[in-house]
C-alpha cells in the first residue's frame, strides 16, 4: 500500500500582537544573509571596492521585493489590484512572483551599474546570481511550509497531502487535505540548490567570471528552463490560465531562457 506524506507544518513561528512571524519570511531573510556573505567573499577575491557591496544589497533587496510583488499583482490578477491599488502594498499577506522579482532585480542593477559601480550589468549579474540559487531554494521551502504552489495529484509515494483550509485549521478546525500531490516546491528547491552549487563551482574553481555573462547565462537557463518544465506539474495559480496553451509562468520563463543562451554565446564568442 502506498504511503504519502501528510504535511501539517504550521507556517507561523510565533505571533507579535496581531502580526505573524512566518517561516517564509525567515527563509527569505536567511537567504539574503548567506547571500551577502558569499558576495562579500567574491569582493575580497577580486579586491573590489568594499563600499559597493552594501549598495548592491540595498538595490537587490528593493528590486526583489518590489518587483516580485508588482509581478504577482500585474501578471496574475491585474484587474483586482488595479481596482484596489492599496492591496498591492500588503506584501505581508503573500503574493510574490519570481519572474517579477527577476525583472525588478534587472531594473535595480541597471541603476546600480550607472550610479554606483560604473561596471556593466553582466559584470554585476555574474556575481549576484551565484548565491541567488540558494536564496530561491529557501523561498521554495517557505512555499512548502505555507502549503502553497504545489502540483497536480499523483500516485507517487512522495506525494504530499497539503492542508487546504489553513486559516480555519489554525483556528482549531479539522484539516481538509488535498489529494496526494506533486511537491513541486521541493522539485524547484532541489534544482535551485544544484544551480547554486554549479554557479559556485564556475566562479571559484573555474574562474568563469572572467568571461562576462557566462555564469549569469548558465543560471538563467538552469532556473527558468527547469521552471518551464516543472510548471507542467503545477496547478494553475489563476483561473484564466486554464485555457492557455502554456501557463503564465511558462510564457514568462521563455524570454529568460533565451537571454541566458545569448549571454553564454556572447561570453564564449568574445575574446578575453
């Protein structure tokens, strides 16, 4: 007889007054903290201006949060949020899109490159994406704890039964479980962790940062290429995706994969 995972993790660590402190937010913050340490090591490795790194952290955090929130609101539910713009500000209620976060970071790094480092954007991205895979893995583990963004029903033994009435369950109601489903959050977290290891190896062992844009290109292909295929296993996030040939996450992944291919081609073709 098949045994599935009955997932009963509580997203909340503790409460402060009416505010909940969640594992998702802790994972986000912890990922940024480790990422900062890794980038600091790169700065020392290349003997770069130490003042640039603090600015990079601020630009990246703002680009990630603002971009991810706007991405969710405008890509997945534009009608609702344009009619209720104040709701866009309620980041603590959830709703962040990785594609929007990526676009936000790209815009932030454009201004960072112009105003702070005066280096090319690809120069910055080759460093920034190295720890980003680890951060993304932490975020997907946060999604797992939140019982969200999981996949279609499956009869595989590692299928997870998620709680569908999470708010009511936390108030004392009996849990209403989903059918055993693909834990797509774990699938993505594993791939992002492997991408992180690959980028670390490319940077520190192969010194691939000397071929500008190469590490960035590898990251984009690994992350968004895998995202494209995993989306086939996921439930649609919004009703309008039901009639689409590819869902929103897949359509948004394609340009990033193409960008990654172009960056690798450019890096390999360009002479040092």
